[in-house]
């Protein structure tokens, strides 16, 4: 999530380094331009005039080759106005960039908050999922145990039924033998007592 912040920060750092690398040249050029402007302003007054003795006389021109203080002042005012416009433009750019930066920072803070919230929700959901999985495993174990118990009880019931059938058969046989024996004994007693 912070990858774009790192890229943006790296781009700003690279831009600052690039501008600082050329600062020496910009400052030197600015000083040279100031010196040239100063020399140009003072040069017409100090340059020697060519001899005019051999030149034909011409009409004086309406423009004065020497700049007057008013011309210099208006030139300075024009330069000042241009500089102030450039400064206003740069100040507006700084304000726009500051606004964009603060917007990005607030967006980043919001994104960080949302990321933390989503991370917590994910952790909670994963914990609940693990709990549900454990619960399902426990229930599956209980179902298997219940099925095993039912099978065991079914086997025991089947064995008990088989045993009951065997006991019932044995009981019938015993009763039949006892009845036969008792019948024989009753006949013997009757024979011995001559009741027949």
C-alpha cells in the first residue's frame, strides 16, 4: 500500500537532487546576467564617442542614445513586474502542490486506517473460521463415534437376539423333555398304583 508513497517520495528526492546539481550554473548565470545588465546600463555613458570631425553633419535623432534615469526606472519596474508575476505563478504552484500533498497525506492516512481495520477484520474472520473448522471436526468425530456406537449396539442386539432365540429353543426343548419325562413318570406312577 505504501509503494506509491515511496515512489512519490523517491521522485521528489530525485527532482530536488537534479535541481540542486544545476544550482551552481543557475546562480552563476544569474550573476553574469546582473553584471551584464549593470554594464549595459553604464556602458553608453562611459564608452568613448567616435570622432565626428570628418563625418558629415546629420540631423540630430529624436532618441537620446544615453538612457535617462526615467528609462532605467521604467526598465527596472518592468523587470520587477515580470519577476513578481513569476513569483505569483511559483507561489500558486507551491500552494497547489501543498494542497495535493496534504490531500495525498490524508488519503494515505485514511488508507492506512482502512488497511488496519481490514487487517483486524481479516484476522477476526480467520480466527472464527478456524473455530468453525475445529467445531466441525469435533462434530464429525462425534458423528463417527455415534455411528460406531450404533453399529456396536446393532451387533450386540443381533447377538442378544441370536442368544435369546437359542435360549428360547433350548427352553422349549427342556420343557418338552421335562413334559415327556413327567408324562413317563406319571404313567409309571399310574402303573405302579394301578390306576389304569
